[in-house]
């Protein structure tokens, strides 16, 4: 019985000793080792992104200027053509005959006019000598003027017939891509009403989008705050497809509607971009980034920002080597660093390593900077 009591006492002592050891550990936790990084100012580009649709610089409908039957198509559908390239030929026999008739009428009127001039020039001196009456002289002068007018009219008719005959050869009005032909060879073409095809000039190409009245107000306020010149054309960039592939050529804002659409509260904007390889086509949906200017902001490594109840925060170390949680308002990520809009100043250092166990009020030991850690790796 005595042995059992002695064993129970020894067991209780061991338990109490273990509890005492655990209590000491909880009272004296291990110091957390952390690394710091400086809050750095960076220069950022102020920009806004908009969804836009591409449109051709010029879109020209090709129509006939004279009526007649289509005799020949001289281009391949979808081809890139130069201005002046021959597109169609129409049946020109009727107009060629009309030109020949007009030329004959001009020649006839020229003979009549020349004879009237000869007679007029003969009567004028005779009237001066009294050999013919003044009335006869005036009649000859009037007939010569009438013959000249008839000649001029016939000449104008000949020129009109020549122009109409030239219209039977239909040429490309611009340099650009041509759509498929809307009519077949042999079809009758009515002047002005029959659409033959459409051509598109794609270099440069336009991007059309809209901004809200609120966005316009924010933009004008930013221009005033940053002291930017509102007359300078804003530069723009394009991104293509769902993966936002950057387009290599920059563009500029070409125009903005002067009024806000009351139905949608938006303003139409049009930017223009070089398209030397015709890689962009009308109708494509793209993203346009408009660069408004540059401004200075503070930034920290992305790893330094933690989630706290009520928002985002970073940790700093005070003079007593205790952690302090500082609420911050964050912006975008720029070159791997998180923009800090509010909450920090340029002379501060923040914790970037050792944050997994970090809690406000915890005692820490600063073992170096993030730059030193990166150099050791």
C-alpha cells in the first residue's frame, strides 16, 4: 500500500512538472523573425479601358453612273485594289453610238457657224459703204451668234456623251479591300440605285466606343488637377481577343461627339490607329486603353498586403519591435507591386516576410530586408 502511494505521488509530480513547462512556453512565446521592405514611390500612367468596335477609315459603295447591262467583272472578290483599278465594264454600244451622233452634230454646227461668220464679216464692211442695209448687216450678225450658240451646245452634248461612255468603265474610287460583287455579269444596272459592291479603306483604321457622362467628368477633372493640355491628342493602345494581345501600333483620339446622348448618357468617341499590314478588320471587337497622363503613387510588394476584417492592411514594426496593422486603400498591381492609395507615407518600412503567423502586438525580430533575402537566393 505504501508503494502505491509513493508511485501516485511521483506521477503527480511529473504531471505538474509538464504543465509548468507548457505554461512557461505559452507565457514566453518564440520571437517572430521578419524582413522589411521600403514603401516606394512609382510613376504610373493614368488610363481608362473601353470596349470598342473597329470601323474602316472609308467605306464607299460602288454604283453605276449610267444604266445598262453589265458585260464584265474584272476583279477577284475580297482583293486589295489600288484607286483607279478597273472593276467592271458595261455594254457601251448604245452610248458609243450616241457619242458618234453627238460628234456629227458638232461637226455640222461647226460648218454652219463658220459660214455664218464668213457672211457676217462680208456684210459688215458693205453696210459701212451703204451697199447693204443696216438691217441686213444686223441679221447676219445675229445669225452668226445663233450659229455659235448652236455649235457650243452641240460641243457640250458631245462632251456629255463622251463622259457617259467613260462611265461604262467602272473603276475603284479608293485604295482598299473590295467586297464580293453584288451583281452578276449580264444583269441590268439602273443608274444610282443598283449597288455593285463596297470598298473599304483599312489603313488607318478607326476604333469607335462610348464613354459615360460621369467618365467624361472624371477625365476633365483629372486633366485640370494634373495640369495637362486638353488640346493635346490623347494616345491610345489596342488589345485584341479574349487574351488581350497587345497591338504594336499606338493611335490617337480622332474626335469626340460634342454632346451627350440623352437616351444613353454617353458620348461617342473615335480613335484612329495605323494598320499597315491590314491585320485589323472592320467589325472586330477590341479593347482601347486611353492614356490620360502620368502621376506619382506609393507602392509595396504584393506579398505585404494582407486581408483584415474590414479591408486590406500591411504590418509595420514600432519602436518596441511590436507588429502594428495599418489599414490601407489599395490600387492596381504595377510591375509586381501593389499601389497604395491611402494609409502609408514614403518614409515607412513594412513587413514582407514572416506574415503567416503575424498578429498585431506580436514581438518580432527584424532579420534584414527583402532585398537582402533575394540577393542570398
